[in-house]
C-alpha cells in the first residue's frame, strides 16, 4: 500500500516540481468540475454526488494507490451500471453496492490480481466501451432537445421508444442552447487553446441563457437549479448545496421508494452482481488508465497497490455520498500533459472542487441541463472509440468480431453485468477452441526423427498443451492403433502443460494398453510434468511402462518390451 506516495516522498521533489503539480491539479480541477456533475446526473443522482466523488476519491486513492499520476473520480464507464441500480434501489442501494465493490477491489489487490487488464480480450473492451457510449448518448437526447418526457423508465428499447415518441415535443429553446454548447465543444479544439473546451462551452451556454432571457421575457430553460433541490440539516435550496460532504451510513439513505433502504442479507445478495461488475469495471478502467499514463509519463505504477487504493477510495467515498470511482483516462492525460508527476496534483484537483462547492455553488446552479447533455454527448462520442470499433470489424478474425458485436449489443440492450459476463465467457470459450486446434497428435509408424521404426512400434508425436479441451482429442487418436503394434511411444517433448483432465486421459491410455498387453514408453517429459504423472500413480513398470529422455532411449526400451 501507499507505494505511489512513498516513491514520491523518496524522490525528494524540488520546489519547481511541486509548483508544476499545483498548476496541473488546478487544470484538472477545472476539467473535472463540470464532468463530475454531468456524470452524476447521467447516473440518475443529484450533481453534488459527482463532486463528492471527485473530492473524496481524488484524495484517498491518490494517497493510497500505486500510480503517481492517476486522477480518480466518477467516469462515464460507470453510467450504464449505476443508472439501473438507482432506479431499482435508490441512492442508498447505489452507495451500498459501491461500498461492497470497494472491499472486492481491496481483496483483488491483496490477491495480486493487478495484471487483470492483460487477460481481458481487446474485442470485449472495445465492445462494451462502444456500447456504453451509445447508451449515454441516447439518454441525453431528452435534455438536449428538451423533450416532454416525464421519466425514461424500462430497458433500453423502452427508453428509446419513449424518446422517439417524444420527438414531436421538441423545445426549441432547449435545443438552441444544446446545439450552441455542442458547437462550441466541436469547434473549440481547433483553436488549440489551453483553456478546456467544455468550460468554455458551459460558460457559453449559461451566458446565452441569461442574454436570451433578457431579450425575450418568455425564454426559459431547465438548469441545475430548477431541476435539483436539496435539504441538509434543516436547510433547503435549489441546485448544489454549498456545504462540505457529510458522513452518513449508506443504508440510512433513501431507497427507490423514498424511505431509508436499511441493511439486510437479502439486499446484499441482490446488490452483489452489481458490486462485482463495479469492481471489475473499476479495476479494468484504473489499470488501463495507469498503463496509458505510464506510457505518457515514463513512470511505472504498482498494479496491486493501485487496486487496493481504488478499493479504499470506494469504501470511504460512499460514506460521504460519493459514487463509484476509478481512474479517468482523460483527466489523467490532462494531468500528465500539464506537468503532473506526483499524487499531490490529484489532491490539489480535489481541493479545487471542494472550494468551488463552497464558493461557486450558486453560480453552478445556473448551468443549463441542455448544456450538460451536450457535454455528455461529447463524452459518449469520445469513449465510443468508433475508429477502433470499425477497424476491429474490418480486420479481426470472425470469432473476435462475434465477441465484439455481442458485447456491444448486450451492453446496449441489457446491461454491463450481462455483457461483461457473456463476453468474457465467450472469449474464454473461443480461446479454448483455438488452444485445442493448436494441439496436434500425429502417428509415426515407419520412421521418426531419422529412426527406422519396427512394424510393432508406433510413435505418437504430441505438440501443444494437454488440458481438458485437447486431452480427449489426443485420446481418440492414440486409441486407434494397428493390431500388430505391441509398443506405443508418446513423444511429449513439445507438451507444455498437463492438467487433471489430461492426467485422467493418460491413465485411460495406460489402462487401455495394459488390457491389450501392449507396452507404453513416454519420451522427453518436462520434469514438472513427469512429477505430476508420478503423483497420479503413472510410474515405471518393467515390461509395461517406461520413461526416457531421448528417442533413442525410447526405442531401446521398446525393444526390451517386445
């Protein structure tokens, strides 16, 4: 634990380096402030919960994790997972699932699963990432166009149907602000300015609302202040509460019915699939972000420590109203480009958001919902990775294309839990299928490796791993021998692994050959595989079973058995 902060202290950073990290933290804070609010809104909760996430997770994960430059907070990848939880269990259920996911992440780090990112197939990652982008973009159409829809309930197709039927109720005022904000987001990067484009876009949208309301008396659009209200310690108001996040047990917060959700084994059982999905998705996102950051900064992260840090952050954040958090690639990249080299930059970014809540909460309430929707449309477009999606379809093997499209479809039509489980399962099945095809067993009945074989001796050359998929394939080949064959030699020089299924197959081969009064010689076994066979009881028996190190020794042993 704490490897990032320990390495930072040991490096004895200079004053200019500390100053550079302060500036980097402030830059990232400006970027994270509106994004955190937008992602909370997209997840179905009030915007302050996104800000609380950036504050708590930004500090805790930076100080306890394994990456010196990762910036953690709410991310778009979680939206598809969190929205169904909020709709079914309320904010209380969401924070409980986050708490559970935090403990799972800590256990993953302790179990040294930090290389998890390396075992997730590329089509699975691209598939569910593109699916998340499509879902987020679809759900923003309501606020972007000001559609008269009370609530987007049901599964994706139900929500899409509501949106399509609601297109007749487009509000031109909301649409103007949404299109203006989206235009600024698209055009601003061409100026190559250091000022973040989404900050300019939200300011442009907010100022436009004020100016148009001065010109036209009936001009009115939904804002954060008109959409959200709060009541804390007897004080109520509109928009974002200008207070520090307060401690509260998640089970004391409201469920879907508005009453405290409580804590029970049944609730934990129902939330467990969501918690596992949050933990797996958070680990993948944070580790992928750390790998990207290493390439940009030239530094190295500790993946297991990073998982533990992410876990601790997701245990503490929900106790203060924070959502599930993970490292964000866009914010981390901005941190590195701005000169961030220490966890200190993430702390500064979190403190900037904290000060903004205390001082700017009334101003943040004037941000139009159409502008927030435009910002999320850009986030969805950027995370969809459409170029990678199209390229994979064009050049990938057919099996990988099937995995990609399946993960994409399941993410859109069902949810991330189903998509990740089915995608990983199908990818594993395809991997097994390919591995089985790599294992070949061929019979050499006349000559092998330059040696002339007697008519009564056959050599089976086995290449590749022997496991539950390929072992039966080998058995079928070896069980069909000519009647005149008296000794079978298994050349296993190129067998790289042997599992329990393969051991059972080897026992079947031994028993079958002994029943037919035939000898068995096993050639060129690796020491660890030989040890496995001996533990299983497949040992040397005079005139029946022999082990050899070379083919010459095998032929000599075979002649003794004839």
